[in-house]
């Protein structure tokens, strides 16, 4: 039977419960154990798919098409766990399941209550993952004391009773603030957080104390005494430059040893050789590249969390530091955008929804095409790439997407054919992994090194093949298609250093030890661009290469 580790948080949100859970998972994998991870979110939305990126951050997508919390991205990047819709449950989804059962009469007319019906559903969600793994790590969203989190906390309390102490472990992530005026770390918030947790029947076995400075031994002893935790299980969770340092920092404090001892698991010694080598490359790059990311949610970087990490991974492959410059698309105009974009070695337009900022994205793409700057378009970034090419190369001056202009005369991008007549937003997109065939000699084929790939999608609009002939005639290459040739998945320009748009989201499958091929190729092209830039006169950039040609 699999063991369970439950990760809770207290005092304030955003302490890094997801990173803590992922790091423990990484350490346990380094000792030969099979792990999976799960996130419980206490909000009533059925999934984060319709939530604002400014409020929730990015929506992570699994192979089976689940729209999930961004922490599942951390889980996959830190471990080899293959996550599904069962790895992220919200209160909304749980209540939806319960109400459906009640409507069917599954409860035989009984009163439906939080206990036992809601807690039983939560426990069933955990137990569903306990097959074929050694350890299940479960993160409880929110903070101790939140009304919304209480059913989840009660459920994991019951699970300890049902599974036994040797099969369950409670990790509590809490805050030890540094008071600058007093030059002192304060333990009282942690004490109160643990008191709150104990009041609902949960005694933590390990404390991960988020802090700006390492915890001195006397502070650890004080926390251990007042919180009834072994002193060696009071772990410093220091602020770090990169989250990928966390497993190494926890290993130094023997977090995995403590977990194995408390859960009575025998495992071989840890092996973090590859992880340590990756960190060394990250901390000692041989060069750098500057990437201009032109988006509409740039003021909240978590909206592009996986994308940011994937760019970093691509840089690791080439031993370069990737400097991401966040550019608000709404403020770009033509031709003045050239002054803002000329300093970048590569331009990327990410996914997104809605018409705000679209024209700015199109201007940035035009600049990349005409200035021969490496360009990478993802999802919306491919769609706007097609619109730009149609307008400025093919002479289709009214080209647009029906997402931005429902009455567009030249609709080179339009709503997915299977969604015609579907107005609901939640869970109605083309979601999850689909196969794609790559054309020989293409940038994509060269990057992947194989003919067929599988990538994850999240989109509601597609390339309109009615305009395929015109676009291809003028030089746009369709280098990736579904095996049945229904959907265009990748577009490229051959007469360019590197210019590629893909309908899928490759960032969701990138890991620090396994960087995604397209990000490796894009950063490689940006590195070549940087090498050229540093070796030529600035005067070469002063002559515009823009054209207003219409073919």
C-alpha cells in the first residue's frame, strides 16, 4: 500500500507548498521510489479553466485534457509523475460529483452532509492514486484557518486514522518572518499556525519554515518545543534564487531521511548527481540571450509560469542565461515598436484569449519576420503569426480571427469546427494531447528528430484551410498536421533564421533535466542571433528592412 504525505500551509498564502511537495517528491525519486502528487483546491470553481490569469496564474494542462492548477506544472518538472485529471480536485468538482449522485438517488434519500459525504469523496480522490506508486504527496490549497479548507483538513485527519501513523505524514509549511527593526526571526506566527492545525486534530510531523535567513539552532529548538515536533524535523525553507535549489537544500537537511524514517520505508541512498550538475550549469552560464515576450498578462508573471521555466530549460541546454523581458502587447505600435524590440535576440508571443493587445502582437511578429529575428509563436502566437502573414505578405488586408472580429471578411483563423453552436466556456476547448506529423526538412522536424510527436493543447480557434493555398503560395509552410490532416499544428518560414508557430503548448512538457526540443531550438537560434549582434556594427541595425509589399 502506498504511503501518504499531506502538505498544508499556514500564516499566509504563497509560501511555496507546491514547491515543497515537488521537492520532497524529487528527493524520494532520487532514492528509487515511485511517487505521484495531488492538489486539492478549496475554491468552488469546477476547474481553473475559466478563471482570470491575473487571479489564478496559468492553467496547466495534462495529457488527458484536464485544466489544472499551476502547481501541477511544478510536480511534473520536479518528478517523473504522469498526472491526470485525478491529480487536481477542487471543491467545485467534488460538490458537483456529490450533487449529481444525489440527483440520481445514489444516497437513497439520506441527508447529504459535509461529513461523511464530502470528506468521503475527498478521501476517495486520494485513494484513487494509491495504486502502482510508493508515495502519494497531497497538497492542500489555501491556509489553515480558511473556512473553505476545513473539509479537506478533516478528510486528511480521517485518513491518518484509517491508514495509520506509519503510512501517513503531515508536513506543514509556515512562515518565520524576519523583523528588520529588531534584527530577529519571530516564531510566534508559526506557533499560532500549528496551534490552529492541532485544534482541528492534526499534529504536524515536519515543519518547513519559510524565512529570509537560516534558522539558528536555538530558534529551531524553540519551534520544536512549542509545536511538539522533533528538532531535526524543523526545516529551513530559505528564499532561493531558483526553485530548483530547493531539493538540494532539503537534502542537506536530510528531509528525505526523516520522511523515510517516519514512514518506515527502506530505500537506497539518494542520487542527485544530474540535478546538481543542472544547478551548476544554471549558476555558471557561459553567456546570455535576451528574449522579448510579448503578451497581455505580463504584469503577472505566474500567468506564464511554465513558459518562463521552459525558456530557462532551453538556456540550460546551451549553457546560457535567458533574460526574459516582459512586453505589454497593448502598447506596441508600428513602426515605433522597432525601437523597443531591436535589443532582443528572440521574440516570443505566448497563448492567450481575447482581442486586447492583438494588434501589438501582430506588430511584434512583423518586426521579427522582416528583421529576421528568431520568432516563436505558441497557440495564439501561431494564430497571430498567420494573421500577420496574410495581411502583410499575401495582401489579405482584412485578415483576422473570428475570435477578435466575428464578422471578419477574411477569417484566416476561425472557431473550431466541433465548437460551432457551443457557447459555454468551461471545458469546451480542444484540450490535452494529440498526435502531430512533422514535415521533413522543417525546423520542427530538426528540433524533435522524429516524424511524429504528441503535444498538449488548449485552444478554441484553428487555422482556416480555405486560405491554405494563398498562404502557402506566398511562402508560409505548414510543417505540422494531425495524422488525419484535419488541423494545422505548426507553421514556419523557410527563408528565416528560425520562425515557427505551433498550435499546442510545448511548455507544459519541458523539464530542467529534459528541456523541450522546440525551446532548445529557439534558444539556440537566439544564441546565434546574439553572437551575430555582438559582432556587427550598430549601424547595420539603423537601416529599416521593413516593407509594405503586397503580393
